[in-house]
C-alpha cells in the first residue's frame, strides 16, 4: 500500500513539475515582454509629454470644453491623464502579448476576446468624446440664445440640453459595448423621458406670459414706443 | 430723360454697348431709379464686378437702401457719380443724416473700430449706398474673387490698394432695412465680416496710425431731431445686461481679460440712473472679442451673439449721456469714443502679435 501511495505521489509530483516546466518558458516570456513594455511605455510617455506640452495641449482642451474630464481625476492635468492612459495601455498590450505566449486555451481565448472587444471600446470612447463636445456646443448655444431672447429659464434649458445629449451619448456607448442590455435601455428611456418632461414643463409654464404678450402684440398691433426708440441699424 | 436699359439674361446674348457707370439697386425698378442715359441699370448687384469688366464701365453705383428712402431724391445718382467720374475717387461711401439713436451698432462698434484699424474717418463703413471705380473692381476681382457688393471687403481692399476714398451725402436720410431680425443676428452680421477682415488684413491695419478725415461731397450732414422728444427708458437695456452678466459670465470669461471682467462686475452694481460704461472698458472689450474671434476660443457664432447684452449696456450708457444733449455734445461724445479706440490700438496690436505672452 505504501508503494502505491508513493507511486501516486510521485506521479502527481511529476505531473505538477512537468506542467510547471512546460509553462515556465511562457512565464519567462511574459516577464520579459512586461519589462520591455514598461520600458517602451516610459519612453513613449516621455515623448508624448514633450509633444503635448509643445502644442499647449492643456489650454486647448480647456478651450474645447474637455478640461472637465480632469474632474474625474482633479490632481491630473489633461496631459498627465493622456500619458497615464497611454502608459497603462502599452502595459496592458504587453500583458496580452505575454499571456498569448503562455499558449494555454484559457489565455488564448482571453487574448482573442480582448482584441475582438477593442474596436467596440474605441468606438464607445469616440462616441463619448463626440457627445461631450456636442453637448457643450448645444448647451452654450441654447444659453446664449435664451439670454438674448430674455428667457428667464435660459440656464435651466442649457443644462437640460447638455444632460440630454450626454445621457444619449452614454447610452449609445454602453449599447455599443453590449454592457447592461435591457437595463441600460430602460434606464435611458426613463431618464431621457424625465428630462424632456421636466424641460417641457419648465418651458411651457415659464413661457405663458411670453406667449400671451406676443399674441396680444400681434392682435392689437400696439407698438411699445420704447422698443422703437433705439434703432440698431 | 431716356429710360435706362435693363441688363437681363435674355439680352445678355447680344453684345452690350459700353457705358459710363452701372447702377445696381435691388430695391428699385428701372422706372423708379431715373438714371441718366449714360448709366445702365443692373437689377442684381451679385454679378456687378463682372458686368463692369464686360461693359468696360468706369465704375458702378450700388443703392442698397430701402426703396422708400431712395425714391424721394432725384439727385442721388448725380451725388454718387460726381466723385468717381469727375473727381477721380475710387470709392465714395454714403454718409447720412440720422438721429442720435439711429444706427447704434455703427456708432458703438463698426465706425470706431474701422476708424482705428484703417486710419480713415469713414462714418458708415458698411453703408448700403456707395459708388466705386473700375480700378477698385479690378482689385477686388483679383484679391477677393467671388465677393459681391454689399458683402465684399470694399473699404479694406481700397485702403490696401492705396486708392482714393471719400464720403458723399446721398441726399436722403438713412432708413433701416425693414427686414425684421433679432439683435444678436444683426450684431453677428455686422461684426463677423469685420473681424474676418481683420485677420485677412492684419499687416495692413497694424501699420496705420492716427486717423485722417476723408473728403466730403454733398450737403453737410446733420443730426435729425425727433418731432417730439421723449424720455429715454433704459431699464430694459440694463435688465438685459444684468441677465447676461448672471448667465453668460462664464462664457465671457473665456474671452475677456480679468481687468475687463472686473469692469463689468462694477458696471453690474451700478444703479440705472448712474449707469455709465467707460469708453476704455468698452474699447478693450471689443478688442478682446476680436482677439477671441481670431483665436477661435469658442464657436464664432456663439462668440458674436454673446456680445448682445454687453452692447445693450453700452447703448444704455450712451442713451443716458446724450438723450438731452445738443447735437454738438452728441458729436463730441462719439468723437471721444473713436479717439479711445485709436488710443487703445497698441493693446490690440500687442495681443494680436503675441497672444501667448498675455499675462493677466
């Protein structure tokens, strides 16, 4: 019996050692790839920092209304955020390459799924950036237009439009990524509908006097003499 | 008097006889214009530059004012042809008699800015009625192809080419176009081309120094007083500025310097009876908007429209100062504003040339 136990232990030890020996080159390759990735990432980040500082990237981002992204990480400027994203992306890519070198079914599948997911991720990021730019543009236009039209709720309208567009962009990004499924659809519908309803109520209730004055003016054709006092052209 | 012939598409296939000058008046018919025989009528001014070359005309007259303003004066054509045909000028721009509260965008922005930039005291740089020579037409054809009268950079092109410019009193009071448009659109239409012109001609306007008057033709212009003087109510204007200050301050902060923002803060605290917008602050503000337009600090349309509450604040301040003043005082008031624009030009030039060195 002791012989059998010893034989079983020897076999299991042999299997473990064989398995470890077969995976060791892959592990070594993973470590080397990670070290190389680290070096490449550090060099690229240094190059990137110099380029972005040369084109005054931070102030350009502020001008385009994207400085708000640094609210996610207030202690980092846009340049530092971009550098960190690039750095960890290169490290992540190196990890995937190293994982592929292990040549096991699990790692092979993981690498394949990651690369299949990458285009969707990039498209979702592009959607969010475009949505952010569009939201800021439309909200600023609504704010300026509302103020010039003496609309009392101009700021509310501007904020509402901004969040409508942002919510729409976020829902489209999540849908593109296939995250959340029907829960995201439902939440988006409720949120979007709620914002639209709130804006409609605010505009409708707030414009009562404006609309009635406008109608009175059209029907009675009374011209306020003060409105005609200043001729701008 | 011979009826002027109309240049139409149907007749364009036959070669047309050379004429002295062409007359373009989109708001009038040939019967209403009563042009002499040596002039020819062109209904649309859009192809006027080509017609001048085709017809070998010595120049053209553009009458863009509303028909009601043009119909009362038979000597309009003569007023505009005389400087071009007989005095040898290349551009004769209309200068009108008007009231103290007429043409406020021109008084507040277009005239002082153009005068400071190009060094010429042209009172209505964007006048709808003017005449020009074939020499200026050739300059525009080469330097600004596709430009049309009423939309082209006539004044800056004439200054850049060193051509002779004068003003002419056309003989009628200026009337605003009847087209109903909101104030922010009017401001954007007035300032957009002006700021774009500044970018195109930066090397030109940075050179000129103190402004010079230009020769005047026609009767002397005068301030038209209202039949019945009325009180000025600036409360709506001040309210519009206050609303703009509350809601648009963040937008203005992207364009204006801290010093200008501080001036606006002080202005927002003034009571309507004490509402005074200093000329220095207004000048600096306009220049900073021009710089913001050039640097594309935001959408240009948004930038120009956000100026509306600030412009209304200027109008309120101007109205308080001049509503009971004599015509001399009004003239001096506007002259003071123009001199302030000229005095503030070095600030504009330095920030234009070295935008990165601005340190508030």
